[in-house]
C-alpha cells in the first residue's frame, strides 16, 4: 500500500495522541510540516485504505499500521495541552495583528503599537490586557525613563510573546489578513509610520 508523507504524518500524530480533535490534529500537522494540509481529505483517504476507523473520532487501526514506517513526532505533551487551551481563545483582527507584530519585533512598547496601528493608547492597552490574561504575552516596564511629547518622564511598557503566543502565531501566521502590509510598515522608521493608514 502506497502512502504519502502527509498520510504518514497524520497516522504518526494520531498514534501518539489518540484523543485530540480535528483542530488540534490540524494545528500539530501545521507545526510539524510547516504547511497547511487538508486534514479532512487526508483522514478520508486513510479511512478508505482501512488505516482509520469510520467512527467520528480519529481512531487509528493499530493492527493495520504496525508494519508501516511512520515518522517520529517530537511534539511534547505540554504543547498538546497548550493547543487544547488555545481552542478556547477568540481573537479579533487587531489582537491577531498585534501578536504578529510582537512576533516580528520580539518586543514592542505600548506607544509603538499605538503609533503603528493608529489607535488610541487606551484601546491598545485594553487589547494587551486581554492578551496577557489569555497568557499570550507578558508585559513589563522599562527601567529607562523616556520623555513624552508633553515633556513628562515615564517608564515605557513593553510586551513580549509567551510560548503560548509564539505557538499560536506559528499555527495561525498564514491566517493574518494584513501581514504583508505589516511587514512593509515594519521596515519604515517609526516616525514615518504615522503617514500610513494601516486598516485593522
């Protein structure tokens, strides 16, 4: 029986993690292969070949796959646990875009994000708080003081993605609608960003 690489990968995932749902299977497949796959098409093919049961869950026919050389899956149980937690996370377009920017810049200040997305600081702050509550990022205040446009000194607040946030971005990066526009803007000096109208 001839099996494609995608079919072998799906079988290997399900053999190691038999209790995952279709979204978690899709997410793990994306992490391993670095590409999107039609999981429904792949599992349908495996059922036709008798390697998976026809039940609604993802039950692998162990006796049928015991002689198949499957790839090793190096995704930890902790990652699978995080994926299950992330199933509950709902993010708006701006929240997704902020995560993308943080992934590209490694860290960003509230002031920079406000300028970048041309939104009031209080709006950005509210989204950052929600993302922090969902364990997608952590924030901290810099020890170095800056001076704002009014001449007042302040300690900038910076945000950094957590492992949850990085994993979410790894899975969902291709689904962020305005990422090409964001990539272009990130190449510009901060003072020039204000001239653009980034629609989020």
